[in-house]
């Protein structure tokens, strides 16, 4: 009886087992792809029993992307030009005539190279004074994080900073005379580096004006600073010199300060000999043009003691004769 039962079971048609395992992989591997590059989603099953219908979906809610039917263990779906907005979760499903079996979710990341960064100065702007604390801020408008920044003075690296979550970064330094010249910054996120445009910083008193070759000169700024400082000093010295000369001329003018004549007292008993006659007038100064002004002084004539006695005696005799 038993052998006949076994022969009956083997004579019945047996349906092949369906697919039980579905997986999704990416190319490039790991789900990392550069912006603008191609992404391939590879859906695989564990066995083939005929035609299999493959489905591809985006996001956890299952936005349908593509459907293919073929008798193969794998099927591929390609996104030719990946954009930053294409970064999301993807999955696939396979159906061999029974219920579709989905794969697990796979995350896809789109790497965006940094764009050309922009260098700006902090609150001080492009005008600063020696000794100021200057802030350099560098920011790449686009680029996947993290972004690494380097700051340059001419071709010398001043320092570096990073933005782990994207955006910009800053670097601070104390301004010295050696910092005259041009500044720039560089951004990189492992997908290539980009350099900013050159920006010149103007120091108060030392004007850093970039030339056509991008080289800053101190000569014009230094000249302006010297003129600004020496101009008022020069004007003050000229005014003092003019005032001094004006006061000197007024003190020497005889019309404003006539000479004082000192009258000599009588020296009859003390004068041993005859005195020289004093001048009655003298030319003092040429005041203006061809006119000559003379100052005339009256100088009393002093007689000698003997002559004075003779005059008194002679005068008295004349008086008495007249009376008689």
C-alpha cells in the first residue's frame, strides 16, 4: 500500500517555489554620487521561475519611478543626471506572479562640489586702523558639507577654519603694517577646491590702493598722511613768523614811538671844560615813498660858569644905566 501512495504523490504536478529575497544596491557603491553624475539602482532576486516584474520607488511613501519585466535575477534602473534634490531613500520590489516582495530602503547622497567662495570683511569693512581686530569671512554659496576654508594674505596662509554643517566660516587676526596687500580665501569639500577673488584692505593713514597688477603701494597713502600732518604745522609757523615781523616793525617805527629827549640839568659847578653844542634837528627815518620826515628838538644851550657870570653882570649894568 505504501509504495503505491508514494507513486501517487510523485505523479501529482508540483508548483515551483516563488522568490523569497529581494535586494537593492547602487552604483556607485554606498549610495554616494556626485552631482551631475549617473546613478544606477540594481534590483536583485534569489531565484528565477519565469518572467519577473521589477518596480522602483522613491521615498518611504513609495513614489513610483519605473517598471520592468524580464526573466532575470537582476534588473537596473538608471538616473542619468543626479541633482542635489535627488538625494533621498529608494527601494525596489519584485513579483513573479504572486504578491510583490519589496526590498529594504537604501539612502542615496548627492555630493555637490563647492562653488567659488566670496570673501568679506567683518564690521570694519575694507577700512581698518593698525591694531584693529579684523574678521575675514569666507562663504561658498553651494557645496556639500563639511566645507574646509583657508585664508590667504597674498600667497601666505593666515589660518583655516571649517563649516561642518555647510555655510561659511570666519578667521580673526590683529592688523599690523605687514598685512598691507591683498586677501583671498579658498573652499574645499573633497570634491575640488575653489579660490575667491582678491580683496584689498585699506589701512587708515596707509592707503592700500591696488594697481592694475593687483599690487598695493604705500607711497600715495604715506604722502597724503604726511601732508595732512605737516600742513597745519607749516601754516602755524608761517603765521608766527609774520606776526613776529609785524611786531618788530611797529617797535622800530619813529612815528609810533618817537625818541625821548633827556634834558640835562645845570652843571655849572661840575663841568670843568666847554661843552660841544647839541644839534637842533635830525633826520629820523624815511617813512614812505620819497618823503622825508624830520623831527626838530630844541636843546637849551648851557653856558659855562664864567660866561654866565658875565652875562649876569653885563645885564645888571645895562639895567642900572637905563634907570639912570
